[in-house]
C-alpha cells in the first residue's frame, strides 16, 4: 500500500520493489544509504560548480566568454562534455532522492534532509569563496 501522508515506521519501499525494509536493521541501513546519497549529491554539485568556475577562469583571456550571447555554441570540447556529464549524474541523483522522499516515510525524509544539510556544510558552505554580484535586481531582466 502506498502512503499519501507522512508516516513513521520501519516498513517502507524505496525506489524499487526489491528495496523493501521489513526489519529495524534493514530500515536503519536504508536511512544510512539515503543520508550518504544525499551527502554525495552535495559533493557532486560542489565538484561541478568548481570545475565549471575553473574552466571559465582558466580561459578568461578569451573575450567570447565574457559575452555569452556571442560565443559559438556549435563547438564541442572535453570540458563541456565533462560538465554536462556531471550535471546529468547530479540531476539523476537529485531526482532519485526526490522519489525516495515521495515514499512519505518520516525517517527517509529526515535522513535525506540531514544528509543534504551535512553535505552542504562540508562541501558547499563557502562555494569557493566567490561573491555573486547582481547589477540588475529586476527579476525580469
């Protein structure tokens, strides 16, 4: 039976029919897995953002990077493919975490939110120390 409200208990099915918990030990291991996956999600997001920032800063001598609407989009490079692959893996992991939360189990919800928070604290708290300056505060610009 699929729950449509938040419930607390050890009996939960996560993502696949074969990932069912029926004991406190399997439930605890599943919560640890959810925690680790969500922490890894933040790590991957940090790596993707840092790699993209490094790729842009290492080629900042190229004037086309300063005018993103004027750069050529048809050129493929290894850096673009790597960043796109990281984005794809990170998006897939994020959607899997969202689907796990949609099991409506309170423990799973707390494990994922705690894992995201811990991952953010350790991997993304400073986001490279860069400050984003917004020159135009209008959302429609």
